[in-house]
C-alpha cells in the first residue's frame, strides 16, 4: 500500500451530525434489550437464561420476536452503512481499517474473553452438574470451546466483514494514486418504483437464499443467517444514501406510506406463520416465499417510516438523549450479563410469561445504561466503546 492511497481521499466533512440517526440507533438498541428479554420467556429458547412459558402469554412474546426480527437488525446495518463512506473519506484506507479494528475488533475480544464467560456462567454450572451425575468432569475450558459463539456480537463480526468488502471495493475503484472522489450529494429521494423494485428483489433473493439456509439454522455462530440478504442489502442502501443525502430527502408521505405498508405486512406475516406452521421457515415452499415478501415489505416500510419520524420529531438531543446515544454501543456489549443476572433474580417470581417479560424490561433498560456508564468510566474504555 502506497502512502498516497492511505491518506484521506476527501477533505474532512463539515456536515452536522445526524442527531436523529443517533436517536434512532438508541431506540433500536432498546429494542435489542426488549428482544432478548422476550426470548427468555418465549417458546424460542435461544438465550443464556430461559424459562419455558407455562401459559398462553408466551405466544405473545413469540409474535414480538417474529416481527422484531424481521427488521431491527437490518435497520442497524443501514444506519452503520450511512457512516462508512464519510469515515473512509476522512481517514483513508489505513486509518479506516485501524479504526474499525479498534472500535469493533476490540469489543469483540472483550465479549469473548470477559463478557461471555459471565453470561454463560449459569449454563456452565448446569452442564458441569449434569456431567458429574454421569460420573464425568467438565472443565470450563472444554465447555467454553464446545459452546463457543459470538452471541449478540455476531453483528460486529458481520459489520467487520462488510466494512472490509467496502474497503476492497473502494480500492478496486481507484483511478490513479488516489481514490475516486465521492459522488456529489443530491436531494432527489428514491421514487416509489425504485423502492418497490428493491423490495421485490430483496424478497426473491431472500426466498432463494432460504432454500439453502432456512430460518432457525445457525452458521459460523450466526443466530440468524437466513436474514443475511436483508443485512447486506440495507447496509448497501446505507452506503448509497450517505453519498446522495437521501435520508434527509425522504418526504413525510414516504414515511407514512412506509408505516402503512409495514402494518399490512406485519399482519400478513403473522397469518402466514400461523397457517403454515414450519413451512414458512424456508426450503423453497410457497409459505416461505410469502414470508420473504412480507418480511421485506415490513423491513423496508418500517425503516422508511422510522427515518422520517425521527428526522421530523426526534432530531434534537438534550442531556438525556445524548447520554443514551453515547452509551448505546456499550449497552449492546454488556446487556446479556444484565439480562441473565436479572433473570436469575426474578426466577422465583410467579407470574405469566408476558408479565415477567414486562418486569424484566422495566428493570433491564435503566440498569443496562447505568452499567454501560460504569463500564465506560473504566480507564481506556472510551477509546473503544
């Protein structure tokens, strides 16, 4: 790599920070905490602390998980994509890669070496006791390797891969010793035909992908690889939108239409899931195609609606919103430990699954941000969190 290529490719941006995007990211982070709280008491036992529901309200939590999973991580990837081109332009190839490794790679290591052992301590004790009853020993290192998983930090792993692919694309588009200049911003928003076409294309690719990777299958530790087409597509949309100023150009009508489309898609998705049982999970079935269409419409529609809503109504930050935004990523890193600890503390509470979920969320949200504040106060933590 030559020195000229590693320099910034454009003057530092003087554009104001998109506070409404920061606030939207905070809201999505709260949804992450809510989502994993729901899993603990649902019929989808894929969390570090679970209590199988003994009443019908567990089905309500299943609905929350199904609808939330259809869009919230895709929205995260779109937001992440919004900030990548500007960061690359300011820092250049070498600095951008180092910054990504610091801001994403180091937290991933912290998860693997410190946070994950705390989150899985209860699981290890149960596995160790079960092994002892069979007359065998289960060293922790053996359990750790057997159950190795990036957990919620799979998002960071995939984002690192997407960032690396973006760097590769920028390097391949170099025209001489420096990278090509950014595309000039435009105020023209995407039209209805472009949005509908994108949604249909995303649905078809998702349907084909799930013939090979059905929902519920885990690959390389990723808990939701069936949604990878959505994640990649929305990340790419974020990259394009950053160049063309499209989030700011979206009309209020587009936002309202997005919410309306998402509402219809959500109802249709529930009807497909109820009527088709496991057939909607993938494997090339007709219900799988309908599911891909509903999920794609839901994801695109609600993301459009949220971008417009937050831009119009939540585009400012006072002290509280600034605090929540600043500590949001740390919440993502440490929230499993908080949820597991609270789950054990509430295990003797006798209540319907939905009521315990509501209680857990009410306690977990403020406690997650308080814990994140304490973690970021540690020496050197703010350099990576």
